[in-house]
């Protein structure tokens, strides 16, 4: 697993014909020696440094004057102003200096140690960039939690790709639904969206020209009406061009 990041670099080069410009990854995927290889290849990286008890003791002994507070742009307001210590360090098996940022007040019990070879970028830019990785991880976790992406139904290998594709499509449709509804649902998990809007009772009326879906009264129906779902008038090609219409009680 320690060489996984180098295998990814090789895979990326084979697929694109060039090295990746920047990598953001977990510390479990590499070693300091491999970080040195990435640096020699000219690949910018940001990763977490494994915390030891000695490192934590040293951090807790730092004077208040060693810390400075910054303001982030891409995280929630609760953790928008963490404190950091920004220094250059040298590590075994890595040639030259590395930049280490120790970060507190970011929603974790213990300080975070970020390592990067980007020596001149602003701390705000680097921490915001790393936070984007956490957003991606949360989306993957949502896919596993609600869509069971880690337990696809197909036992036959040929069908797994179809299972995964359908799962990704469903996840994307939930994201689009949340964006259209707004009102804070943009950041809601799929299970929350399902409970409030999808898991509903309705009657289906089929007429010569349309399918009419009538939903029972629910507390969240006004949000769907505000989002203009009651004015949807979509012809469905594979059903003879009949239109789909939603009616909310």
C-alpha cells in the first residue's frame, strides 16, 4: 500500500501521456522516500503526516505566539478560522525542505499535520485545497452508506460495471434534485433527500395522453412546488410520447 501513489502516477501517465500536476492523498498511500520521488518528478503534493505522541506533545508545548489565525473560504463557518504553525522541516529519506502546517480549530480533536512541497503557496489556498479532498471522501461515503456502492448486487463480473454505472447515475440524480430544491438540501446526504422527497405515497393515473402522479399531502411538498416540479410536462419517448405530470396534494 505504501507504493500505491507511485502506481497511480504510472497509471495516470499511461492513460494521459503526462504526469499529474498535483496529488492530494492520505499518508497511508506513501512514504517519505516516495514523496521525494514525486518531488523529483515535479509533481506538487499535499498529504497528511502521521502523528506520533512525541509530535503531539511538542505541539502542545508551543507558545501562543507561534500560532497565527487564518480565514478559510471553502469550509463551513464553524471551522472558518483555524490556527496554524507554518514551518519548513526536513525528514528522513526526503531530499531538501518540506513545508509542514500544523492546524487546529478545524473540527478535529487533535492537530492536523499537512505536508507539502508547495513552498510558496498561501496557507489558505493549501488548506482549502485539501478540504476539497474531504468533500469528495464524504460523497464516496454517502454512496457507500445509501447506495451500497461497496456491495453491488451483481455476482457476475460482467454486470458489475452496469451496477456501478446505475449507482453513479442515481447518486448524480439525487445531487441534481438537491440543487434544484435548494433551501439547504444542497449539502444533505442522499438518505435525507430520500426520506423527505422520494419515499412518498402517490397514485398513478394513466390517460390516453399522459401519466399523472398524485402525491399525498406532505410537509415538504411546498418545496417541490416552489422548485416548479408541479409544472413539469415531459413527453416520454419510450412510452409513445405520453407526458409525465406531478400533482401535489
